[in-house]
């Protein structure tokens, strides 16, 4: 038995070298006497709450104190929610005051936490949505929790301010957005200078990129989508399909000839469109409006006949003749030789765009989508279907899209 007891002693056989439990307690007490550093964020346990202060156990010999002055800067709803025994994050203002207490700040801790969140958003390049709380002539102000951020006017797309606007006009324009929510992205962060700059322009660009990616995956050729006209240009109209734009080329706006999209559309107009093609590699969406209507030339023989007198509006003058619109989608050509019995140098010698005239149908070619018209034969009492029509030159193919001088 004695031999067994000896084996239980520490190496060397001296029982006095065994660590005494009181020594462990003293060591632990020494650790808790470690004073936290100024500017450090630490977690402590609430020991007591009073109107004048909150005492927090931060693991040291003395308790930390949050003053009434600091509590005034903390959200009242948060203060009402905490109680004795709760763990909270605090900022070390002063490791030790004259009374030996550790001065703590709850508001500063929350402020530092909010800056860390702002840094995380910046590094992650996240798009956030925040409410505008203020405005001035230079831009807009938001609160990212307790951190104030600024959106320069150059980074705002929800309101347009002319470059020559006065300071008062700029501030009035910016004030219209106070209280609204905007998508934003942090583009600059400098903690030392308390500088947080955001951009609506960058956020919208990224959001639309994501929307377009999603839309490109969903869209199918041949389907009909509802959209809004977002912009007009010389070669067509862009339609917003819900975060991504598709193009309706000038030739796909209408079955009739259109010189500019503004003749048939206006920005902000809602409209249904036909999906012509989806180029996912080049990220392009081709749309059509005219494909939702019946192709008018398929029924041209039902509406018009050779020798028929029709009313038309002159839409375009060229060196070789004039175009006249017979209805919303059908245009015919009055060859220069069919404008007058007298020889003329140019159709403008007789006609002007917008003139309302009566014409006679002298040729119908549905396959080539052409109708030949005559102005000089309107007065003929009897029209001969055997009239020897002067065939159109081959180089007039696709003349509706010609850009020759209109006179």
C-alpha cells in the first residue's frame, strides 16, 4: 500500500511541490486584475442599472462605469431592452479614473461596431438600400446606423440637376429625395477621417447588371413581354423589361416607314413587345413591336385593286419620286414620271411632305411589298389595266430605307 501511495507523488517524491488550490485562485485573481487598453472594444456583464450610470463587470478587480452622459447618446429603445445579467459590448474610454474605476462607453462601442459593418459592406461590395435623411446643394445624407454617409450629386441618378442650376435650385432638387429609399454602394471609406462616400449610380448599374443576367436566362425567343420605353435614339427605342433594356430597331417599330422612334413612341410609355432574339454571349436583347400586328401586305389584295382611287399623305420626297401613306402601315411609291404630265426635275416642284392627295393604284406587288401609285392619272375617266407600267429599276429595292435627299 505504501509503495502505491509513493507512486501518486509528483516526480522527485516531494509532496510539498504539489500546487495548492489557493495558489490557483490567486493566479486567477491576478489575471482578472489585467487592465484593458484605451480604445479597446470588450464584452462585459451588466451588474447594476440606475438613471445615473450602469456598472459592468469586465473581468477585472474593479467594475467599469457607463456614465449618464454616455447613456443619453444611446437609443432609448435599446436601453429599455437591457437588464442586469445581460452581456453587452463596451468601449474603453479610460482604463482607470481617480477612483480607480474603468470608464466605459456604450455609444462609442455601438459606433465602432457600425463602422466595422460599413467596412464589411465596402469590402464585400454589397448594394444596400437606405433612407435619405438630409440634403444640401452638394448631395444627399444617409445614416448607416450611427455612421453618417454622403452621396455626392454626381453619384445620384434619381434626380437630374442642370449644370447651370443655382445653389438654391440644386438644394431644392436634392430635397425632393429626403424620406425616400435609394439603392446605394459604398465607394470610399476612410475611418480616420470619418469619411463614408456612397453612390447611387454604381448601385443602380450593378443592380441592373444582375437583373439583366437574370432576365437573359429567363427570356425566350418568340414570347411577349410588357415593358416601358426608357429612351429613344435615331436607330431605335430601348424598352425596360424590368431591370434590363432590350432594343426595338427602327425597322421593327412599325410595318410602315418610320423616320424616328418619336413618331410612334414616347419615353415612359408602357408597351408590349415581341422577343426576336436573345444573345446571351453579347448580352443583347432584340425586340419588335410590329411583329405583334398582322403583316399588312398579306391582305393588301383585299384592300386595294389596280385602277382604284385612294387617298394618301405624302411622307417622303426623293429624286426618283414620292412616297405616300395609304393607311397606318401601307406606303406606296409615286414614280417621278407619274407625278405630272409635264416633265419635272424633282417631286418637290409639285409636292410637299404632308400633302393630302388623291391617287390611282397602278401596280400591286405583295411579294416585294410595293404599290405603284399615280397622281397624273387620277383624272382619267377610264383607267386601263393594260397600262404599260414602267418597271421600277432594280436599284430601288428596299427604297423605303433610302437616305437620299428628301428635297
